C-alpha cells in the first residue's frame, strides 16, 4: 500500500476527504437550525419541532452499527458518493416543496430521517478511510483536523442557516443541496482506494457486527476508554443542559442563554487548533487522566456559578482538552485496528460512548426538580470523578505503548 505524503497538508486524498466532509457538516449544521424553524412556521407547535429533531437523532444511532458493517464490506468511496447523492436529492426536493408552498410535516420528517441515515453511513465510511490514506504517525493530527472542522462548522452553520431562512424559507434547504453537491464532487475526485484489499467475508451481518464488539471489548485499552468516555459525555451534556435550564428559570435573556453553547463550542474549536501541540507534549494515557481529573474539578466549579452565564466557562475549558484526547484516542484506534474491522470498531465505540449521553437531559431534569441545579451539577461532576479513577487505575490505559509512527 502506498503511504501518504510526508506532510499531511500535502496529502491530496486526505484534503479532498476533509473538504468533502466539511461541506457535509455545513449542510447538516444549516438544516439542524432550519428544520425546526420550518416546522414551527408550519405548525406553531414546539413539541412537533422537538420530535422531528429527536427522530433524526434516533435514526442516526440506529444506523450507526449497520453502517460500520457496510463500511467494512462495501467500497467506502461508493458509500459516500451514494449518501451525498441521496442527501442532495432529499434536501433539493424539500427546498423546491417549500418554494412552492407544498411542504408538509410528513415530507419534513421523511427528509430528516433520510438525511440522518445518510449522515451515519457517510460519517462511518469517512472515519474508516483515514487509516488507508494517512501514515500511522499522522493519524492523531488528521483526527485533530477533523475535530477542528466539526467545531468550526457547528459555529458557522446555524448562523448561516438562520440568515438564509430569514431571506427565504426555501434557501437553507437549497443551500444544503449545494453543500452535498460540493461534497459529492470532492469524494469523486479521490483516486486512491479508501480500503485495503479484502477477502470475501463469510457469515451474515450479525456475525460481522459481533466480531466488531469482540475486538473492542477484547482490547484492554479500548474497553477502558469506553468506561471513561461514556460518563464524560453524559456529564458534559448533563451540565450544559442544567446550565441552560437554570438560566431560563432565572429569566436570563435568550440571547445570553444561547451564548452558553457558543462559548463551549469556541472552547472546543480552540482545543482542536491546539491539539497537535498538546499531543507532542503529553502521551495519550496522560491526556486521558488529565482531562478526566480536570473535568471533574471544573465541573464542580460550575456548581458554584450555576446561576450565571459564567458557568459555561469551566465547561469550555473542559471541552478545550477534548479534541487532543479524541485525536490521540482515535489515532491509536485506527493504528491498532485491522482495516477490515475499521467501520465496525468505530461504530461500536461511538454508539457505546455516546448513547448514554442521550439520557442526560432527562436525568438533569429529574435532579433539578428534586434537589436543585447545584446538586445536579455535582452529581454529574461525581460521575466524572469516577471516570477519572477508572482512567488512573485501568491497566489498559497505564500499560499503553505507542504505535509505530512510520
């Protein structure tokens, strides 16, 4: 297999893949704001707007594991091209329907479900492709660049979606279609295969998926990481939700409340930009332990500041450390996982590490109602302290050895 160029910024295939996914991310961020605005404009029902978003998230989770199997059995470039084509047609059709005044709630739900499924398959295939186009030693930097892209598009997409929706309700969805067309073009220009040569695998999809689970839970490092990542995601989402609910109950202006997630996202973006420097200074085990203990302390500080927008600052600092840790983690995962298992292993890690976070709003709501916002924050901080103890004592993390960086 031909190795990637020495400098990541000169790696043609990686840059095409990065630009393609950037376009996809912008489209997703635009629709994330425009879809609920459109539902509200048509129905004036916040519950229905929230339901549409929830159905999209559930669809993404449900499709993630099958996407991992498909990414390991089918040409990954073809998967991404099909996903872009499907999303292009779906959002173009929605934009045209809105333009003609023919958009219905049923149509919107259908487009959201199609888009969510395509996002899961595209993203899994894209993550799985890194190992074939990037040198092992460059994998953490490549993941860090992807983290920066994700935070940047999450900051830029919603304002752009709001601007386009204000100019015309159809414009955000027509804009989505343009971003997916650009993504399709980028993937089409990739020349190098995005997977290593494969032997035909026997057995059904269930057996293939089980192999992915066995690899993840059979590896001491990956198993320990899941025991850390799941409570970390739960705590971050739970505390951010607690802050937003508390500020709303305190009648803080909505513009300031909206700034909470902006501050956190800026922290993540800055962390992604600083990730390469942090990776050069600290090895992965130290990063994992560092973010866990730092997060537990900073989250506790948010309990003191909970009735102020300043409560978002400790969370932004916590999130600042996340991209470097994710870059090192997924870089190491990509290096130690055989290419034929990349899709399944990535999908298993993402589903297990993030699914528990879906309960964060409900759990936070119960804690706020029963004991108040400060206790809610401290409960999540305690959960994070438990994860920090796991990161410190886990043999899988303590005995981790660097992979070959050639």
